[in-house]
C-alpha cells in the first residue's frame, strides 16, 4: 500500500524529497511512516541503491534528504 496522501504531503515538504524519492521508498517496501521510521538513512540508501544498481543514492545530499524524511516520519508518529 502506498503512502497516504497526508504522508506524501508531509514528506514532500522535506527538502530534497520529491515524487521520485517517495516512489523509490515505496518500491523497496517503505510505504508508511511506521516502516520508514524503523530504518536509518544508511539502510534505506543501501536498499534503494541495490534495487537501482546505482550508487547515485549514496551521495551526501541524497543521504541527508533520506535522513530528513526519516526524522519527519518519526516526528509525525510521535505526535
């Protein structure tokens, strides 16, 4: 199941997170705040990089965006 519209809206407000990033999260099974929040940025980057067979997700800006998305998901869960 994909992110809810509310979750998408919240994550898209995070710097560096766009529709393609959300799509990649969903493609590796991270399709809710709960699932995203249960990982760290290194794990998510490794999952997506492996799926894409590309190292483009390992650059600093991508890792920072993934980390910010995870932090936002954790914040929303705790509210």
